[in-house]
């Protein structure tokens, strides 16, 4: 993956495949952007470790990055957190997002006491992350719970209709990559809504257990 120079527009980052497998590279790419800088993040990922997701989300927020997230294919499970952290979120009618309860599995035999403690921690982590996701997307917790339990596939149109992203038709999306100033015409309080062509709607690899959304 190559970076764009500042004169060419915002740095571009692709989050493709399992988040956990690319955590080190993605972290390095985000750290290469100066605090307050701009970047465009393309999403096509089924998820991964929730800890990885929280880390990427925290870096985006901590460094106050002016990130534009574009879902080119799938943005599901744990990947929803870094996407929700973007200042501007863009989807197409064919973008797909899967909201579902957190899942985890142990790859080793563990004692009963350790398993019980992990279950307690995991339950609290799940509740906290679900509330955080609702906050980042700017929707109420009840709406988020209805999507997460028992699990729902959400289209780009659905996400835009809920006010959580901007919808761009495929015959207009090329203007996003050739006319970057469109991404900068943001109106406060509208999640970065801009004029046409964008249409606004009325889980580390080495960890002993892999926790997945």
C-alpha cells in the first residue's frame, strides 16, 4: 500500500481482511499522519479482535485525525468501531455492515476460575463497547441494541437512512476520488454533510485467545 503525498490529497489507508492480521501495519499507517491531519480510510473487512478495533479507534480520536471513512465492500463486526470514529462516513447502496453480539473463543484449555473471570470481563466489555458504538454513530443505545441483537445485516441505504453515514451512488462515487475539496465542505452538526454528489438522508495476532466481534 502506497501513501499519497500531502500535495496529492489526504493519505489513503485500506483496511482489508481481518483487522487482527493487519493491526501492526494499520497502527503504523495511522501514526504516520500528523495529529490533526487528514486521511481517507477504505473499508472492506469482516472484523477481527475487538481490542484491535478499540486501539485503531482510539488512535483516530486521540490524534484528532480528520478521517473520511468509505465502505467499498463490507464493514462488519469489530471494523465498525474505526469506521464510526471517522469524522465523515460514506457508503454506497452496495455497502454491507453486520452488527452482532461479540464472540470469543479460547484456543487453549483454561481453568474454570479463569474462564469464569473472562466471561465476567467479556460481558462488561460487550456492554461498554455497544454503548460506545452508539455514541460514535450518534444514535440512541436502544437503536443500536436492536441492530446488534440477535444480529442484523445493514445496507448502505439503511445506514444512511438512520443518519449514520452519507450515501453516494456508484455513478457519482468517482467524484470523491477526483475532487477532494468536496470532502472538505462540511457543515457542523450534520456529520460532515456536503453538497451534491453526496446525498444525505431526511479483534493482537499473538494473543492467547482470539476475541472476535
